[in-house]
C-alpha cells in the first residue's frame, strides 16, 4: 500500500513500431504505470543501430516513462521497433 516506503513494485514494458524520417528524423514512445502507481525509473531500446535516443525521462506527473528516438541514417527513413521500460510502484 506504499505506507512509509515503497511497495507494489513492477516492471512494465511496451513495444511498438515508429516511423523516423532520414537525416535526424525523430519520434517518441512511452509506457504508463498502472493506475495509482508512480514511475521510479525507466529506459529505452531500439531495433536498429542507426537509431539514437535523445530523451529518456519521467512524464505526466511521474506516471509515465517517455523516450525520444532519432534516426542518424543520412538517406534512409527507418521504421524501428522501439521498447520503453518503466519501473513503477506505490510510494509514501
């Protein structure tokens, strides 16, 4: 119940395909904590080496982890599968 500390810890992960235009095109993906829980941390991954991450941070009143991805390939638009991870729980 979160009384005097942290409880209800869980790791949430969500994957999706996003479209990134060539030469610096960017996009975002996020994962939400279950209702009533807050995010303690998170991370991101992408399926192509030419994809970088420019954002990995909590969002929406600390109930979501949001990641921003950028396409470093100069001529090809890419459609990577990206995964966003969040560690969520109850806190008091």
